[in-house]
């Protein structure tokens, strides 16, 4: 039985039974390796499956009418990716590997069976999906209504806190494998502007950068700069039952 990345994540919010853990592990038995920059699924391609990021990072993006790219979501280890395609027969976004990655491939029918046989897991996944929806709304508001400095700070803060919610130690820094162009596509900025804002955060003593990693020196100031709310710090699961 595969050691379930999903079970590790969900188990941080709810005590899972052995049967539930085995069911989640069965979902992830089919794996696929993808290389950095590889398109896992193109926009409007058939969406017959969704993915769990077992290792590495992915991102979802869409091509705008003027030819520019907008990165909508960054998918971190133990998170779903490509699940937006559940609502349609074709994928609404392009899914790309931001790093070399390993994904668990989940057929829609397998997810339907999981929800039918383990409704508590379905309710928990639904609850986390609502938290992700609100977090996405936060990011959209950041891109549309805040300064360049706040947008970059919000992206770093969001990634750091989601990694921590997933069980990763962040005290010694977090990986940031996204290029400045990719950060720009996620924040609506040019790569040059991203570089300038990153340098400003370093000069202010909020973060430090070294070898593709970012260390958060002043989390309170970073969150204040970004006006960031940690949507995953406390999730109400009391209504799900035991």
C-alpha cells in the first residue's frame, strides 16, 4: 500500500481511521513523473483525472487574449492539482510542473467511490476546498488592489504558511523554485519589478534569500505588508463527526 500523501495532509485536520488511510493510499497508487516545465495537461484537453502532488511543485495557468500568461495557483506537496476539471469534460487551465515532480493520478470514478464509501473524507475535502477558494479570492484581491511589494509579500507568505500547514518545517527557510518570470505571472508584475520588490523586502530585513531559498526573518511584518490571512491555520472540522 502506498504511503498516502493525502492522508498525511488530511490527518492534520482530522483523526483518520485505518480504513480511511488505506482508501486514500489506494487513490495514489498510480504515479507519474514529470520534468520541470512539462505540461501535465493543457487547457481544454480532456479532464478525465486529477492529481495529487506527491513531490515537487506544479502550477495552473491560463493564456490571456493578449498572449500573456496568468498563473492562478501554485500546487504544493500533498495538495490536489487539476481538480478544477472535475466540473467539466475539458480542463479550464493548463497544468505545468514548476519543478521535477511526482504526482498521483486519480481517476474521477475512483474519487466518486471514495466519497460514496467514506463520506467523512468527502466532507473534509469539501471543507478544505472552501478554504482554498477563499485563499484564492485573497490572492485575486491582492493582484487587483495592492501594491507590487504587497503582491510579492503575499505570494511568499501564502506559500510559507501552506507548506507549514502541510507539515514542512519552515523556520530555516522555504524553497522558492519559481523563476522571477513565473512569480511575475502569478502577481501581475514584470520579472524586473519582481526582482526589485524582492530586493526591497531583503533590504527591509523581512526576508533573506540564498540558493533558491527564502528565509522569513519577520513573519509578522511580511503578513502585515501582504495583508495576509492564514486560511489554513484553523479549520473547523467539529461538524464532521468522529
